[in-house]
């Protein structure tokens, strides 16, 4: 019976280039600034589409509601020539703009940089090496393992007693020539002379 095999690997999402990401961030931050936060919801809409997280969709809805409320509040301010904004109305407008701009830009940049940051790759699984462990019960070589000292001589064969160690045979040294003392040499020479005289006399008698 054949199994189902390996599950299909998920293809990693294609990440835009760094130049493209920087350009888009600059465009949406500038759009929020130059529109006096009226279009701050555009940056949050892009973030929600990119991340597809419910939290970012809720943040988009909150910023959109604040932007609509800001437009409505500006429309309710006096616009006739004889009427002017009070100090409280002016402070409210500035505070609303600053909070909306700073909150939107900070959240948008932080979450997008975090989303497109370096993704950690899969951790490689270490499989045991069938040739590294040796026989069961044999200690493996580690950081504190020491190799046993091997004897200098040959190892005995399995099932046979170790052969006796034989010392190398001594090398024979040549014996020095024997020297005949001077007195012994004269005696031998005299005996040879007597032997030669005896042989000569025997020859003359024949």
C-alpha cells in the first residue's frame, strides 16, 4: 500500500522590493499630511488590505470615523465674515489634526515595517546519522570524550592467546685475531728449523 506521500509545500509570499515599499510609505504619509488628515484613512485601508488582519480592519474603521467626524466638525464652525473661531474651537481642531495624523502615521509605518520585515525561515530538522553512532552502548565522541591510549605492540586476534614476545636475536661480533706472544713465536720457529734439518738428513741418507 502506498501512502499519501509528502504534503505540498506552501509557496512563500512574494515580497515587494525595498524601493517599492519605501515609495508607498512616503506617498501615504504625504497624502495624510497634505490633506490635513482628511485622507488618513487611505493609509489604514492599504495596511488592512496588505495584512488582512481583523485588528487592522478595525483600526481602518476607527480612523475613517474620526476623519468623517473631523470633516463634520469643520463644517459646523462659523464661516461668515463677522464670526471667528473661539480659542477652544481652534485648540480642538489642532489637537484633532495632530492626534489623527501622529496616530495614523505611527501605527501604519510600524505595522507595515513589521509585516514586511525579515521572515524567519523554517528550522532545519537534524536527523541522526546511522554511521556515526557505532554499535549500541558505545560512547560517542563528544566535547569531553578522550580517545583511549592504544598499546604499542600488535593486538591479539579474537579467540587466540597473545603470541609471546620474542626479543631480537643478538648480532654476532667477529672475534679479534689472536696474537702470538713473542716467546712462543721464537719457539715455533726453532721447532720448524729442527724439523727442516731432520727432513734434509733423511733425504741425504736415501
